[in-house]
C-alpha cells in the first residue's frame, strides 16, 4: 500500500509539467479561441505547425513547456495550434511560408505580430515583452 502511494506521488510530480504544457493550448478551433480572447481582452497566439516540422517539435518539447512562458501566455493570450497540412486555407490567409510561425492576432483576427522560426523560452519571452510594449 505504501509503495502504491509513493508511485502515485512520484507520478504526480513528474507528470505535472507535461499536463501544464498541454493546458497551455486552447482545445477548440481558432474561431472559438478568438471569441474567448475578445471577451477576456486577450490576444490569440496561433502556433502554425506541421507533424513533419522538426523546429515545431522543439517548440513543443521546450518553449511551450517552460513555466514562465506558460504563466505569461495564460495571463495575456489564448494559445491555439494550427496544423498547416490540415488547415491550408487558414495558412494561406495568414501567408504562412515557413514553420514554425507564431502569429498574434486580436479578437477580430487582425494580425498584431509574428515570429518565424524556433525560439527558446528566453527568446520567446523577450520578443513577447517587446510586443506588449508596442
């Protein structure tokens, strides 16, 4: 019984960061994310990605799991992932030519800023703070 409690405790410790990372991204589609963003006066962060994109996978493994990135985005944006292979019309609408591309839009879908390429957590937060200042 003690070993079961210990295993449950350790699993909770080690799985929590993974769950936090999963919680970063909105479960609905972009239109639903925009409605939430508009009602909460937040930006929408669109992470355009593809399964075959190595740098996109690096963002998932590193930047999007960073506690500072998660807490910053949770406070100021509604984050949503868009697979360009499954949503080619949306990728065309936002002129996505390189991956990963992260775009910030307002609640009406108007682009505010974009980052192209991989950013580690520190680089992402620096660019995000520059976005907030402008």
